C-alpha cells in the first residue's frame, strides 16, 4: 500500500491526474480531490505501489 499526494493548479489538471492514475496506470485504491486556496490537492492511497517513473509522469507537484 502506498500513500502519495499531488498539488495542481486547476480542475483540468486534476482531471488529467485522475485519468492517468485510474485509466493509464490502472491503479486502484482511494483517490480524493480536494480544492485548497486556489490549488487542488489529490490524495491517493493505492493498493499497489506506483513506480518512481510513474510518479514523475504525473503532472503537478508531488508532496
């Protein structure tokens, strides 16, 4: 199990991250999208671990 978060600038970027994680990487688990002061935080608790290469492909800043 892995927990990781990203910050993105807008809803379009958040949608792109969600699509990448669910549809392209086929990662399953809990995913939340939370608006925060002009940014959007995406939290993932995955059943399988993302590789470092996959994490780098995700747009936004990993936190």
